[in-house]
C-alpha cells in the first residue's frame, strides 16, 4: 500500500513538473519577451530585498552596483532581442469599423525591461477632426487577448500620435502605444489585440 502511495506521489510530481515547464514557453507573437521581463522583475526584486535587509554599508554599495549592472545588462539584452522579434508571426488585430481609420498592422517597435512599445500602422479612410487649429491627433484604444479569445486582465491601453500637418484620407499614419512590465508578464498566452472604444478603455 505504501509503495502504491509513493508511486502515486511520484507520478503527481512528474505531471506537475511537466505542466509547470510547459507554461514557460515562447509566445508565437511576442517570443521570449514575457519570460524575459518576468525574469528581470524576479532578479531585480531579489537584489532589492537583499539591500532592504542589509545594514552593512559596504554590502549596500556592492548591491547598488550589482543592481545597476543587472539593469544595464538586461536593457542591452532586450535591445539585442528586438531584432529577433522581426521574425515572429504578425500580431493579429481585430478592428472597429466606425472610425475614420482602420488598423493595417501592429508590430513591436521598441523594447525594454519595463516597456513594450507597439507601432500601429493605420489606413486613414475619412477626415480626422482637429483637436485645435493646426493640430490633429489619432487615438487608438485596444486590449490584449489570449488564444481562447479572452481578455488578458489589465492590458487596456492607448496608442496615439500628434500631427501638425493635415492627415489626408487615403494615406497611412502611424501611432504608438505601450504596455508596462506588469502587463507584459501576464502575456505568455498572448494571441493578438482587439480595438475597443474610448468608453470601454475608460472603464479599466
């Protein structure tokens, strides 16, 4: 009976280990970004906790340098990885139809330990209202969804860009939006963006 129980525990451990490992995989559209950001956040937290619990001046100076080097190293690592994102699958986009523009595509534009910036290219289909004389701004509100089509919590954001020249219908226009580190680490199952209304964005 004891052997059967031990075997059952062993099988459960193996299944749990495999399950945990399978969740740590690259994303089709974001690649290693969610994992890299999560690793950075964990590493930074450990160093910060060491500093908080230390009362030794020399150790604090050493930890301060270690933290700066750690952040610099990860910034360089993320910047280098940005080139690899160009080979990832195009980010799927679901658009709204009642706007004077349509989202043509979305690509990763910039990357850091605390920020993921997207560039959205728009096809301008109609006149864009002026904010003030001589200034037009296009705002695009969107959220991230997973492979099941469910919202990824806390990922509603906005992309925008100001133009001092008239935005002409029939042309393309670029806007830029970002997700923070706290949002990115929840995107292991990221499967695209969905355009939303300003009203839905305001409820987040």
